[in-house]
C-alpha cells in the first residue's frame, strides 16, 4: 500500500490558485533544496489533468545542472506519473500513464511513497477515502485577496502536527497527519 503525501502551496488567506503568480518571489536555495528532497523521496506522482498539463509543458525543457536544486528536473521527468482525468489528455511526458478504474483503489495499490501536488479534486477524493498519510502546507507570507481556498470540500479532518520547517523569506512548511475523527461521547 502506498504512503500518500499531499503537498500544496498556500497564501496567508488560504488561497491555492495560481501559485506561479505569488510564490516565486519567496524562492531561495533552501526552499529549492526542500522541494527537491521532497520529490526525491517520492516513488510516484499522482496529479489531476490541469496540474499534469502545466507540468508537462514546463519540466521536459528544464535543465537544472549546476543549480542548487540540481536533480529536481531529472527526477520530475523520470518519476512514474499517474494522471487522473475525466477526458484523457495527451500523455506524451516520459513515464506517464492514466489512472484507470477507481482512484482510491488505484492509489492504494501503488508501492512506496506517492506525492500529490495541490489539494484539488484528486486530493479530496483520496482524503475522503482515508488515504492521505501526510498533508504538507507551504505557507507563503502573502495575501492573495481572493481565489480558491486550499481545502474546499475536504471532509472534516483533525490534523496532528508532525513538523514545521521555517524557510527563508517567511515561508513555513507545516506537515500534518490526518487523524480519524472520533465521535463525541454522549455527556449526560
């Protein structure tokens, strides 16, 4: 059974939309190394169609040789990638295949650590099935002023803090483990 880690960027006002518009100014070498180490620890990526299309349009052309994050682009391009899509996108990116059948069953049967970027429909489906083992929130010190909340439609979930990592420029990565909710006891 796979260990599922959801990793998402968020603003102080809880927005996850368009991180390319507000997260890049907070990049640092330590930030990049943290992102690289997270990816290198994964055995596979699961993503929705929109994320897949954005990544597939970017990563094959990236050469990070000699950069502080050297190895990130190679790993992004070589890792096993599984795409969840209502309509099948063009799966031309190396080592990519569609998720077939029930998403929860498919992910449950993956070996090793599975990484999912974002917290949209795919993450909500896995959370509802009790398959998210860790939720990593990269909090960026910026207010977006509007957009989709980071956890719209997620099932009610109690989270236990596993770790917190402060990165330069005020970015904090909070790692949580979702816990089963216990119903309140009847107090007479």
